[in-house]
């Protein structure tokens, strides 16, 4: 009979111990790969416009190019005229490398 009580006491102790172990805080042991990545920064249209305009104005190859820039929801529309194919390519490149640009509609005319 004494073995029976010893068995029940051991079983009860084991169950209590297991239930307390289940209450452990696992948030501290979360692996980095299980955490969702941070959201990408949002870029507004005025920032995108300013960065493209600054890049075009500071490029010595684009001196004399007449380029108008319009940005709407990250979509860039380029209009105006340039002298040669190199200028056309560089304007397009400067537009695409700006963070936040989703699409570039290059309507620039070569003269």
C-alpha cells in the first residue's frame, strides 16, 4: 500500500512539474528567422521627385537636357527632350535607381 501512495505522489509531482514547465515564456527564445522582417520604408512622391531631380541636375552629361519629372504613387513620368541616346539612357537610369520608384514611363524625345 505504501508503494501505491509513493507512486501517486510521484505521479502528482511529475504532473505539476510538467504543467509548470508549460508556462515558460517562449518569447525570449524565439529564433530570429521566426520573426517577420520589418516593413520596407515608405517613400513619398516629393522625396522621389527631389532625388531624381537632384541626380539629373548634378550629372554633367545631362547639361542642356530639358526634363520634366512627374511622380504619382511611385510611378515616374519623364517628359522633355535630350540631345542624344546617352542622355536618354542616363535620365532613365537616374530615375530607376531612386528608392521607392515602382515604374518609369520615359516619354523623353531625342532632338
